[in-house]
C-alpha cells in the first residue's frame, strides 16, 4: 500500500491519457475532480490487487459517453457517488475499494475522487490496460464477471439501475440511456470480489500511468526527449512523425467517430498516415498499409512536449508523433479478439501484434 497525493494525480493524469489511446475522456476534468477530493479529504490509499481480501466487494467507477460531449457538458460532481451508493444498496453491503474500469483519461482519475471522498482504497489495476469504447470490452467480461447490476446517473439528478441478460445488452441499453442523458453519464458497474480482481484485472496500471507521466515531466525539465521516455516505459514504437492536415469527427450513437490525416515530417516526408477512431484510436494506416491496430495501443503525442492529444483534441496544424504500444496479453487470445479485435470494429483484417508488424 502507498498513498496518492496531488502531485501523484498530476503525473497519473498525463500517463493515463497516453495509455488511453486518444479516448477515456478529457483527463483535465478528471484530474480536477481528483485533486479537489484529495485536498478536502486527504491522500488515497493505493493497494496492490494481492493485498485485497478475497471476499471484499470492489466496485469500478467511470464515465460513459462520447469524449467530445465532455468538453462542454461537465459532470456536476455528485453523480458517481450516487451510482456507487446505489450499487452498495442493491448488493446489501459496503464496498472495500473502487477500481478503474480503464486506464485512460478521466476514467483513471474519477475513481481517485471516489476513493478520496468515501475514504476507501483504490486498487492498482484496471479492466483494460488502455481505453476501449464499449462496456463489454474489459478483462472482467473475459473472466465471466457480469457488468450488472449497473448504476447510472447524470448531472440533472436522473438515475437508472440496470439488470441485463449479458454484457452486450448492458452496452446497448446503457448507451441508449447515456444518449438520452445528454451524451455522457457517470456509472458504477462490474461489482466483483477481491479474488476476481486478482484473476481478471490488468495489474499495476495506476502505477504505470504515474511513472509515464513523471517521466514526461522530468524529461522536459532535463531537456530530454519525452517521446523516447514514453517508448522505453511502454515498450513502444514510433509509427510516424507529421502534421495534422485534416480531421473528420462526428458524434454518432454516443461515440466520437472519425479519421485524422497526418502529413509526414522529417524522415517521414512524402508519406501520409491516417488514424481512424471510435472514441479511441483503432487503426493506423501509413501509405495504405496498416502499421498498428486494436487491441494494441495507438497514441498521438505532441512533438515537443510528449503530451497526449485526445481524439476530441485533434486539430489542423498540430505537429505530432504517433506511437504504438503492445497491449496486455489478456487481449491477444482468440476469445478476446472477438470482443476487441479489428474485425469487431468492421475492419476486414487479421490482428497482427505490433512487434511483428514492426519487424516488417
């Protein structure tokens, strides 16, 4: 066990946005929520999954919806606590801790605010090791843990408690509710026990995000390349360096969908890279050839600062480095690829691990 303070959150928010592959919601908003909670209630206990008692109840907390909506529609602040308490009442017991549903953007910092204000621990793990756009796209689902009962709430005071037949129905129904709520909602879901966390979660992602953010900050101070530091920590690859010359982005059915086009700079001059996204970056195509795809991570960083550019933040003229990082091994099984592989998102290609693509 160790404590997360305000400086930890600053680093963690940067690292989580890098792991978030362009999605997960604006990390700035989640950071403000977490820092404010720590200022008022004190540091948060971060516990290793193996420290959690097997019979302890763990409730993940997150935001659902299109990241583009969060730019203008801010949470009121109390919604996530409303959902957390609703699940405790539904299950008839108090939760021991909360955990991140995904290691990305706002969804890695909202649980910090929950842990601080409820004075419970935060588990050093999550359900993805990155960010994905749909409810069933978590390692919890792969291990047979149900997303429901699931509680949802919006800033207007509306709340919903769901029980569904499977996680795919959870996604459909909760997405429709989220759209009615204005395109974003705060949620608590996938209630589980300590023994489930040990087996089903991606361990150590909060610590990894903090280390990545700290490396970016320290490299800038010491005038080293922040991009290279990120690549070292994530075992990643540089895919492209270029200027954004076109962005098509629309909010459809509760998702931010679109494509960004990058024109090559320096050694990539004369080449074009396209990234297609659905909240998160899904595929990177350089000169007509796929160089990375889900479930591996694709992230856009500013050239000079190494700071991440989210899909809602993509703008004409940004000079960027696009990097690819290998996903957690849990996503590379045949069953997992049915849930998060490129074919699930409509791309008629086979998943090839980024390490193999880079050899070519």
